């Protein structure tokens, strides 16, 4: 699982989506525990990647940062909205089944 997270992080992803099946199959946890655990792993991996790349410069323009913070500030509200709606819809769908 550590190798999968490291490879995902090197590719610019957190590896959260690919961790859920591993947690379900090999660690025998149910979905109610696997998803939050995977989200926690994603937060830690993303935070590590942010700290590691914070002072890195763009390869073609040394005046720019490697991370485009303007794009992050524009997209984060949509990420939060999607998470919020996903939780609400998940509760509604879970109650229907």
C-alpha cells in the first residue's frame, strides 16, 4: 500500500481511490471504515507533496512557482461543494437502499 501511495504521489495523485479496494480486500475492513481511512491517507499524501513542492520553481520559467496557486484558489470551492453534495447524496441513497 505504501508503494502504491508513493507511485500515485509521484504522478500527482493522492492514491485515495486505489487504496479503498486494497483496504477492503487485504485488511478486511468494511466500506464505512475504508473510505475515511483512505481520505486520511489522501490528506497526508497531498500535504506532504505540497510541503515538498512549495519552493520549487517552474522548469521553463524561474519566475513562476511549480504549483499554480491561482488555479488552486479557483478550483477549491468547487471541490468543497462536490464533497458536500456527495455526502448529502450518499446519505440519501444509503437511506433508500
